[in-house]
C-alpha cells in the first residue's frame, strides 16, 4: 500500500510540472530572475523587460545593458520602446543604482531616440525630437511615489513611444575591476486612464558665476506662472560640491510659501512636499541656490563637469488631464527685487556630516569596508520592512531581487519635437548633462559662455514656442444637429494656443472683428491708426473725430490661417471705427462701423460697397437708422441679414437679402434680473443655420441668448458664473460647439478673462482656454472653424491669437509619427508579443489554478481514506502514517520545506540549486501577487 501511495504522489507531482505554457505573472517574474542570475554579463530584464500583471497593468524594466565606463564624468544613454501602441500611464518608479557607480540618472520620454544602438554616449544627444523628463534620481535616492490617480501619460496618438535612460557615471574608480553596470529603473504602467496627469517643472540657473574664495553666493530663479492650476507633490534639488542649500517657493500676493528645502549634498531624491501647495495663474515660482566659493582658486560657472556647478530645482506636479502639460522650465529671474523678501531659511545652510560628504562625492576608500557593511545591513533591514508593506514594489524587490551594489543610504518615503532647430539644439544640451557638458575644463570658458548665451536666447524665445506635452483625444466629429455633443465628451476635448503661429506679431490696429471666408482663410477687421476712446463720441453718440478722416490703411486683411501670410487686403479710406465682421457663403464681407452707424456689404475685390444700411454719422432707433451697430450675420440659406444694434439700442433687426427692413426684437434691460429678450449691449452674433437659430452675446448681462430666425422667439439662455459680468463674443461650429470670450473682471472679482468651449445643446462648459503668449486684455471677437481651430482678436492688445485642439497643435514630426506605417523594428514587435503573451497568461490563471487544485483535492481524499483504513485496520494506531516531508527529503533535489508546513512565501526558493529544471517550464504553486495599487 505504501508503494502505491508513493507512486501516486510522484505521478501527481509530475502532473504539476507538465503545465508548459501556463505561467502566472509570478512565474514570469521568477523566470526573469533565473535568467538574469545565470547570465552574469547581462542585465536584469535586458532580454525580456516586460512583466504583465493581468489585463491592465505591467512593469517595464529599463537597465543599462552591462556597460563599463572608461573615464569619469561619462554620460551613457540607452532606449527602450514602449511595448504597447495604445495609451498608458506610468504610475510608479523603482530605481536600481548605487552611489558607488552612478552620480545621477534621468529618464526621458520621446518618439525618436538619438541612436538606435544598444547604448551610446550622450554626447550624441538623448532624443532627436522633443523629450519630456519623467524621472530623476541621484545618490542612493529612495523610490518616488506618485499620488493615487496620478500618472505620466505615454503612448497613444500623441504620447512618448520611447523611454531613454541617461546615466551619469561620476567617479569611475569603482570600475577598476572591469565589472559591468546594470543601473536603471523599473516602471509600473497601467492602461487605466488617470484623472490627473503628472509633469515636471525644472527651475534652472544658467548664468551663475561663483568667485573664488567667496563665502556666500546666491543663485536666484523666478518665473511668472501662466497656465492652468497645478498641484505640487514632490521636489528634488541638484547642485555639485559647492552647493549648500536649495529652496523653492510659491509667491502669491507677496506671500512666500515653501515648496521644499534641502541640502544638495544629501541623497538627491524626489522628496515629498510637506504641505500641499497649489500654483495658480500669475503666481510666481521662485528658487534660490546658496553656494560657497571657498577652496576654489578660479571662477566656477554653470556646466556639466564635476568642477563646474549646477543649480536645479525640480518640481513634480499634477494637473487635470484636459489641461495637462508634461514639462515646463524656468531659467530666468523675472523679479530680482522680490528676493529681498525671501524667507531667512533659504540662506541657512543645512549641515551635513563630513563622512557623508566624503561618501557622497566618492572619497570613502578609508571607510569603505565599514560603510559598506553598515549600508548593506541598513538595506537588508529596509528591504525587510518594505516587503511587509505588500505594495507593488515590495513584490518587485522580492521577485526580481537586488544586486549587492544596490543599497539605500537613507530610509525615506517620498511620495515637439520643438518648433525650431534652436529649441531642439538647446533641449539637446539640457538632456545631455542635466544642463550641458560641452565644457571639459575651465580653459574652455568661451564654450561655456556660448552655451549660456544659446540657452538664454532659447528662453527669450520660449514664450513664442510651444512647450512639449502629451495629449490623447478620443473626440469624434458629430453629425450636425442639436444634441450631437453628449455629456461624456466633457474632458475629452481641449484647445490651446498654437504658439508657432506668427500672427500674434502682426502690426495691427485695434482688432474689432474676425471671420473665416469660404476657403477658411482668416479675415481681420481692424482700426488702423484710429482709436475708440473717451473723446470719440458725445453724450448723444455722435462721432466727434470726423476731422481725422477715414482710416487710410486697409482695414480688412485676409491671412493664411497656417502661417499668417497676407493674402489680400481692402477697406482703405472707407471706415472710421470698424467693429463687427462676417463673411457670407459667396465671400462677401459684411461689416459695421460704430462711428458711421452703418452696415456695409463689400465684395472681395470691390473698392466700393455693394450695399449700405443706415445713415452715415447719424445715430437713431427707427427702421432706417442704427446707433453704434455691433455685428452682422447673414443666413446662408435664405440670405436674410441680421444686425445687432447695438451700444445705444437694444435690439436685433432682420433685413431681406436686398436690405429691406423685415422685423426686429429685443428691449432694454429692466431693473433687477435681465429677462429673456432684453439686452444690455447685444455685442456679437452667431448664426446657427443648421438649427435655424441666432445666438447673441448679451455683453453687459454676461450671457448668451438664442432666438429662432423666423420669428425672433427666445429659445434658450446660456449663463455661467465663470463668464463674469461681461461676455463679449460668441461663435458657432456646425455639429454643436459654441465658443465664447468674456471680459476682464471687475475689481475684487475672481473670474478671469478666458475663452470657453460649450456644448450648444446642454450649455455646459466643455473646456476653457487662455493664451500662452501675451495675455488677454480685452478679447473682442472670436471665430471658430469646423476643425476646431479658433481665432481670438483683442481690441486693446491689438493682437490675434490662434488656438487649436491640442491634437492639432502637436508638431509636424508627431504628425508624421502618428501616420507612419506599422513599425518593423523586431525589438518593438518582440516586446508587443511579450505583453500579449503575459497578458493571456494572466487571463488563464483561473483555469490553471483550478487544474492545480484538482490533484491536491484528490491527494487529500486519498490521505483521508488511508487514514480511515489504517484506523479501521489497526484500531486507531498511527504508526504507519505517511510523512510527506520525509518522503521528499529522501529524493535528491527536493526539500521537505513546504510539506512540513505549507508556505506561500519564498517563491525564489522553489527550486534547489542542484535541480537543473528550467524554471520557465515550471508551474508556480504560489498564488498571484496582489493587484498593484494605482498610486
């Protein structure tokens, strides 16, 4: 009987081991570890860096492929493609590096690495296109933790498709034994959309000079913030040996709020922002690095070598997905005087023990043995503590294991391509060396100055260039008609300024009207050298500056919407104070003049008007007069003409196509709340021809009113608190989008001047937008095209901005990448296959578990039966009982561990060293790892 049972157990064990192809994620981890340990010259995960955690989550291991730097201050780069095509989010990082070999690491996201080699010298550059910094590590830093719901967006149509790892090897004395370095970082990625997108804000001094022997030298950086609100959650400081303390602040209304303060001689990790800090539009971000020149005999400049200095303050932030920008920089000092009020703490060095200083800078030979022993003990102690936490990286640490040189010194728990060759060139300098390493010694100071000058030039132009960012948009063109934009589109659509458009630099007068002609060219109506000011009209609205004569410049300009090139111009010597503009389906220009109190129809090539409504220079309120008419719209179906009249009348007037009066509606706003059909300056018109409605920007009532074209019957009001008191202009795009701009807030009011995108059907705000260059002063008119390109004209700024959906604002290179054919890169295809294979493994795990449980149940049933039989036959004596531990201990290659006491821990010890079985062919009996946290 005993022999029968022994044979049965062996058969069951063999049944477990024949599960080829059925591997849980745990066994995949184990396979990577076993493969790595058997290849001493290779890096962990270098062959198969992708590890799946089921359907939505996976890990990507990015490691240097066994490199040996030959000289100090070597910068090496390697790249790895994102192994999936669709959008993903990086939600966690785990570094694998040591101060003994690595000075610092940077991880970039881009679409085209500078080299296709296995690894390369970073002097060749990091990325050929724009790049976004995703992660930075230095000097035995602990892992960075992203808050829950926050991720770096990669992949998809607009996100980065490659990761590029840059490693700076400072002192290469550690490589005297010619060992190979495998430093890098493991990423945790998920396909689950994150509501908040992370980004990096780099504050960097580029022109600091530290005189020799100078005791204290301050390097100050400050920039005005001009974007959507962001929330700061981590910071990192970076200098070389002369840095004493680096501090960063948000300055709002003169109040300094600390973001973070740290000694750059301590581990240069990302440390958590102690108290939550948010940054809003027009706040100031400020940073100070305190240096000392003591011990130096020559000037120290900003540069990339160990003998140069750097002053960097990194900020990790997150923003709402629809407004997210992934990378921003600040290299100037916008307000030097403000630093007189910087808190005193920014000037107080943080003391660092001398032995720590020696260790951090590689001068620790005399204490190496004791330090190493201590550090390893600390690392083991920390690892034991971390493994108890059961988080994602605890699992990685346990399953992947750590090399002996990967230790943690301090236990912490921190939570377009550019649009010009200049941007790409300077960005390349920044990517290479945390700023630049075109300088190798102090005799090459001319090169340093050249680099600084180029960087300064770049940042002078930065306000006219679009910073890199990642976007993903699933919005599709709807069919025409009310209700075609559903609520779920909210948050999937975002427009922003197309900063590469040069139209902002045009020399214009007061811009009063905008329109698009049938070819989608931009038509601008401006006032040339005339101004509307307090002296323009008397109390009866009669124009007082007729002596100036009409405007002698062409007031109607037709521009190429892509490059702002002038295509055509007209309107010279016709107008006094231009205001509203529209273009009908035949390309005729319809304009209003508030000084003349008239409406004009002009042919594109005609010098004289084709039709004039109103009496020149005579304000009035009857059928034949206007009083400062503001806008005009023409129905493309019926040809009917609609005029908003105006500043001193409160009505909409309809005329026939040949200019005959048809009807009017509207009245002056009564005291109290404005009622439907009442106006307080009907300022702008948007004709919704596909719905037979006309919408009016009721300026001083801060709302939009819509009416039926045939009857003037009120249909709806759209009013939001965000509009403030004034709403200047409105434009409609067939398909259901309404665009608008408001006015400047009154003193003490919080609503900012901005643009709005709304669902016409529901009236809800889908998106808001502001310019990146200049600021809105008095945006006066807005026009939008069906491809969601938007133009805004400002009467005070005398400027025209172009905005586009963010997917259209990406660079030409990104457009080419988006449309390029399927990649034939074998590495990329292999990685995709790996993810699909691992994913299918996770899907089939339930089936695998069921198959494995069946023999266990059968075995237990047999044991119960045997026990019952023995009890029956021997009268309850157990002397013949089976000890599974003893049984397997008697067979070479097996251990009794796990049979004397079932254990699901220690999966790395499943196979004895003498056992030659390939772990890839084994079925793991351990349970699945816990689902990784989204934080």
